[in-house]
């Protein structure tokens, strides 16, 4: 398939925020997410002739992002732990007023819960919640059968819910102790 | 089916899912308050999570960075392309050249030779003429010397059978063969006779020569014989050099 530079540049404008957001929730780091997104678009540009269906460009780009994330993980990049201070730093650079304290607390809890999930559950759950991708799109991006995606998502949602509930309870206990 | 088995269905369901395949789960929710409560909690939690997922730090310069990087890649590719293409076509060019040399070139050369031979056979050389027509020969000689076609009076009785253009000491000259005496020939040089312009070196071993000038051209009578025989010929033809 012949994809002109103009069309590809339009895809960058249209999908860079989506890829960056997914990468951010996968890695938990703004700088890693930026690096991943950039590398994904560069790899996509080099292999654009391999795109078979132009309608499936979103899933194709997410699939390439996943490959880049796997490469980054193999090289030992990516954050393991996320602290509240780091969260404040990352949000604070650009729009400090946009994120309220409860939202930031929720975001941190989400980061920590995602970090506890193994990769095969973390990757689909981000695609599921962040961009509301369909099962089919998630299956294409992760190169998995749709049934596997559904079962992994079901399990991941359950684990995420339990993790968040546990953290919520721990927060209440901490508050009670402080008071 | 127990509640535990329906739980996996509750976690698998999402808005927009195929209603028919989840109908047994909804039937169960209608009659199981505990599972219905789990479903409600999960749905509410999903909405909250979706909002939380949308809270991430913006990267306002990312788009520009990607587009700039792509432009740089394209520029690099454009500079590399000619070298790559050149080396790719080298075997093709070499093969074509080999085919040309082995197959087409000899044929073309033969055709060119045939054309040149045909041209030579159809038209005489421009610098030589075979004719016994005195006027034609003198006109041809005059054209080559770029001067008058008339000969001095002392040569009025001489007939010719052919002529050729030669160069004598960087001067144009015409060499005429006599018709009535095969041993004799006349050289007309488009230059004045001076002390330095001698023709002694041109004497044939068994012949002699006589030369004179009319102030504009130099005439040399070459004779393949003795001086006496040449003088006899000159007397017979009325040539008084």
C-alpha cells in the first residue's frame, strides 16, 4: 500500500496523543512515553508499506507501539516505582491547576495498581480503559486471538478492582492513624 | 450456573458488547442481588477509571518533535537514494554493454564499412581527378589552388590525363600528368619562385626537372629521363622555360 508523506504526517497529528497516553500508562513516565511514541512513529514510517488495511491504522500504530515497548523493556528502560512527588513533577510542568489533589491521588493509585499487574494484563487494560478500544482492535494491536483478549481483560479488570480497593482501604487506615 | 462463573462474564462485559451472548448473565443479575451489586459497582468504577486514565501530563512539543524527526529521516533517505540506485543498476548496465559489444557492435561496424565503400565507389576522391578534358582539368586545378584556370602561353600545346592535389612546403599545389608523354608531368605550386624555394630534392634518380615562374605561381616540369630527352620534349611541345 502506497502511503504518502502527507498522509503519514496527518496520522502523526491525529494519533500522537493517543499513543503517548497509552505509552504513559504503560511506562508510568512522561519521558519514556515521549521516547516510545516518537520511536513508534519512526518505525511505523519505515514499515508503512506493510499496512494492509488503512482503516486499521489505529490498531496498527498501537501494535508498533507495543513492539517498541517490548524493546524498551528488554533494554531495561522504564520506571518500576512511581512516587507522588514524581507525579506532581510530571503534571506540574505544564498545567498545575488542571489536576486536583484527589485526581492526582487516584492517578497515583492507578499507577501503582497497574505496576502490580503483569505485562500481559497491563497492556490490554490500558487499551481498554484509556482509549476504549474494541476487543477486535485490542486483539489486532496485541496480535492475540479475540477470546484470549476477552479472558485476559476480564481477569485484569478483576485484579485492578481488587488492587484499587485494597489501596483505598490502606489510605483510610493511614488517615485514621494520622488523625 | 453459580455466581462465581457469572463473575467472569460480569468482568468481560462492556458497553456495546453482543447483547445476545450476555443474555444469560443479565438474566442472572435480575435474580441475584449480590451479583447485581457487583455489576453496578464495577460499572461505576469503570467510569471513574476512564476519567482517571484521561488525566495524564500533556506533551505539547511531541507532535513537532516527531514531524521534525520524520523530515530529517526523509532528507537522509533522499541523499542516500542516488548512490543506492547507481549500484543497483551497475549489473544491468554491464549486461547491456556486453550484449552490445558481442552482438550489435560488429553488425553496426560492418554496416558502416559497407556504406563507406559504397560511397567511395560511387564518387571519386575529391583530391584527385582522371580526365583527358583539358578545360575540366584546368578548372578543377584552379578550384583547388583558388586561382586562375589559365596556363601560361608556353604550356598551350600540352594535354593532360589526370590531376591530384599535393602540398609542397606548406603551399597548395596541383600535380598534372601529361597525356602525350607518359614520362612527363607538371607541378603547379601556388607560390612564387625564390632562391629558398628550390626543388632540387625532388629530382628523381633517373629523371630531371625544369622550373620557372610567372611571378605568381611556380611551374615545375618533371621528366623521367635524361636532360636531353626532356629538352627534346620541351622543344617539341613549344615549352620555353
